C-alpha cells in the first residue's frame, strides 16, 4: 500500500480545490490518502526579520514531514490574481527555507481549478515552471475550468474532463 497526501493551495474552508484534490485522490487504487488542510498548519507571514528573530516555525517543518513521509503528492492550486494564494506561497516560502528540495522527488499530480473558464491555468503554469526547481517530479497535470458547471456531488460531472483526469491519475498511480 502506498501513502499519498492530497491538499489544496488554499486556506478557504470551502475550497473548491480541496474538493478536486479529494476527488482525484479517491481515484487512486491501492493507496492510503491523507487529506491535508493549510488551516491546520498556520504560519506567520514569512519575513527575514521574523526568521532571524524566531527561526523556522514548527508548522513549516510539520508540513515538510508530511511530504517526506508520503509516496506521492496530489495538489490542486487555487489561483489569486494569476498566481499562488498568499497562504500557499507563504507555506512554500517557509518550507523552502528548511529544504530547497521541497518536494523531495515524490511523484506529483499537479492540478488547479477555478470558477472561470481558464481553470487556474496561470497558477498551474507558474507551478509547472517553478516546482521542478524544488525537486518536484510532476507526472500528471490537470486543470478543471468552470468548477461550478463541471463538478457536483463530489465528482467531475463532465465525462470528457473526467476522462482527462483519469488519464493523469493513471500516470500518477503508475509512478508511485
Ligand atoms: C483575491 C482573489 C483573486 C482571484 N483571482 C483569480 C484569478 O486570477 N483567476 C481565477 O481563475 N480565479 C480567481 N479568483 C477566484 C478563485 O478562483 C475562487 O475564489 C476559487 O474558489 C479559489 O479556489 P479555492 O476555493 O480552492 O480557494 C480570485 C479570487 C480572489 C479572492
């Protein structure tokens, strides 16, 4: 049995990206999934002065420990103004101060969704470019546009888009 972690790059308690990450993780056979929530890893806003005065907060190390203990990572990024949410970027910045190889070569299914037609493609592109510099091993990528139209009752309702996700999940599962 493989252990995977799934989480959204969002601190919204009703995060649509958390719904998507949870659904994608349910499609992976023979794996135990731990769903993580950024709200359980609260962190001060990164700043060099804070770091010099207080060091690295335990929650940044705790999240990295979850990555380290996993066999694979499913992440769905929320998009704010074409980029990472402040909550995710803050976590990423803190973790990168502990470990530059933040994603530790674990197979990663990288996704994004939004209520709009681009489905978070800007943040997906940003992460696709940046994460490999932190040892991300991106083996699948998926963007879900128009979340409100294409997702209901915990799953993707549009068959074509669901088939696309199944392909990406297969790549991910085969890499574990
Ligand atoms: C400050 C702010 C900026 C946003 N910018 C974008 C954007 O650039 N592109 C987009 O598709 N959606 C944007 N949205 C809408 C989000 O995609 C939407 O709130 C979505 O629910 C966020 O994902 P989450 O529910 O997983 O947090 C923005 C929302 C906020 C609050």
